[in-house]
């Protein structure tokens, strides 16, 4: 088990276990008993303790771009901890779509269920369609905000271009007409990296300008996926990597190496 995971478990493991026993498991089993606002606030408070314990130094920009209405957030995906900085920095409750494999991971599964998230079985077309229709309905009725990782899996290579965005994941947002907010995240891939010289891991989080229905109403979901992908790729290429290099130079000085 990696050093910073052991450190995190030592620092906040008791918090995770305590929250799991006191409310997380109960809320996951009986989601109707507590409003999403209550559960999200509780989880967000826990996340605010866990992320620093993982030595994440989160640098966020663009929160002013988030519209004051129901939104669909789409982010690139670099590591399992990607939802943490997003949840930490978004006060408004949101749910997110996770791959079905996480449904069998005790704490992660419970946390996702607590904020009324859904699990997608990518090899089950009927289940996938039902899930997407439920998200569309909730967006249309302004029930909740949704966070989706359209790459469908983690892209751990920080030098590589983004994986193809699955256009079907954009259908609920397009059909419901809500603003689409692209999110670019960079640096989370280092959190569980081996042999790192970093004491803190810079994590860069960018909330990009929203794409409103007036901009995408005549586009196909394929075109919307490409549009969002291009904007996130641009932010990663021209903003995130530059900001990250500056952060590493400041942290490491003469010991800086670009492959950290």
C-alpha cells in the first residue's frame, strides 16, 4: 500500500469509519429519509478532511463560470480521487455517474449512493438507457446537478491527449436543455504515484465557461462531445500544464523534473 494512502488512513481513517457507521450506510440504505442537501453537505465535510490528508494541494479557478441553475458537469478523468476536489469546491449538491464496478467497493459505493448517484453497466444496453433517461428526467425537472466523466475510464498518462468522449453520456444534458459546464482537472494522477519526491501534490481544477442550449441546440450529441472535449483539452494543454510546471518549480526548485 502506498505511503500517502497509509498516511491518509492514519489521519482520517477514523473519520471515514465513524461517518460510515453513523450516517453513510444508513442514508445509502434509506435515501428517502434525508434530503440530498443534507447528505451532500455531510459528505462534502468528510471529503474536505480526506483530500488534504492525501496531500492534495487543490488550486481552483473559474467557479464564477458556474451558472446559478441546474447544470450538467463533464470532466476529464485522471484518477479515482477526481470527484474529491470537485465536491470540495461545489457547494451545490450534485450526483455523479459511476461505473458499475464501483458498486461493489464498500466505502466508495456508499458515498455515491449517499448523494443519489447511479452506476452504469456499460455492457448492458437496456440498463444504460434507463440510467440515462433517469438523469435526463432529473435534469429536466431541476431535481439535481449531475457530474459525468465522459471518457468512461481513467486516462493516467498526463502527457497523452484525452480519450474519446462517449457521446451518449451527453444525451441527458442535450435533451433536457441544461447548461453544460466543462471541467478540466490535472494532477490527481500523482496522488498514489510511486517514488514521488513531492510532499504535496498540486491539483489544478478549472471550471470552464458553460455551454448553453442556444449554443448546442442544433448540434448532435457527437458534436457536443467533441466541443466539450476540445475545450477541456485546450485548458489542459495551454493552462493546466503551464500552471503545474510553475507549481512544481516553486516546490522543488533546482530539483524539478518534468516527469514528476
